C-alpha cells in the first residue's frame, strides 16, 4: 500500500486527468481494498461525490465549474454544490421562484427524482400543491410556498398570453383603431392603451404582429377618406 502522501499525489493526478472516477479506480491508485483508507485519502485532497449514479463518482473540490443553479455535469455524471441528490432536490425546489414540477426537476438534474420527492415531502422538508392537475413542489415554509404558487400562476398566464392568437374580430379592432388615427399611424403601445380604455385587452406585442402582417408602419401618414366630390 502506498504512503499517505504518495496516494494523495496519485489521487490528484488521476482525478485531474479523468475529472470523475468510480471507487474501483481509487482502490487501484491507493493500492488497497479498504474503503475506509480510500476515503481518508480523499478527505486529505478534498473531494465531492456525484448526486447522480447513486453517488458512485468522485471528483476534486476545485474541478467543477458550477452553473447559476449550483450544478456541474461531466458527461452524464452530475455534481452539485449542495452535495447529495436529496439535498440538491430540496434546494432546487426552495430556490425556484415558481416552484418545480417533477418533470422539470428530472430535466434539470438528468436523473429520476420520484422517490426522492416523496421522501422529502414525507419528512416535511418540502411541500407540494395541486396545480393544474399535477403536483407543484414548493417550500415547506407556508409563506414562501404561497409566493411560489402565485409565481407559477403568473408564469402560466404569461405563457398563455405569449402564445395567444388574435381572433378575426380582435384583428379588426386593432386595424380600425390604428387606421382611424390622424394624422399618422400610432405606435402599438398607444393602440393597446386606447383599446384597453374600451375594455378590449390586446397587448402591444400582438398589435405589433397585426401591424407587421398588414404592412402598417408607426408614424406613417394615414390615408384621408375621400370626400366623394369629383374634381372639375
């Protein structure tokens, strides 16, 4: 078996080259089959275990370049600033302004989280709320959870608005409001304001789409209606 210093040096060399390795490779470097000995050597160099693959992979503390969510992936091997899968899931739920769904967490973490979520809920570390026929996982703190549910509702409403398609009647409302202005076509936000005053709610973005599809240019002079008199 190698000395402590020799084993530490070889461990650093292996981990810097491979980025993430399993325990079996560490046994070979340390020339021992003792898990306790290997982990003593790992503690000496400073390490993290993966939250994916049941924690089977190890890396040095200074190797991961964590993203804004505290996650780093080497291929399909995931490491988290929060450590274990359970702690990572709990923190991702807590920090999300709109909470997290089961599917969102699995896409984000690239690992199954069903059992982890159930255990966290059962332990009271996170909460869950029914939201549009699915569970929304939220903070265990009631006030924070209420904020997250509100945030999720606002997000859904925004997405609905973004993907909304105007009806023919709404398109006509926009065109009439824009073309009857004088002496020039108003900006989309002004048309939106005027429509809202008549209780017709059409966002400036959608007004802009109508302008584009009908070749209307804000600031362009509007056509004056004909007087019906012929010139002599």
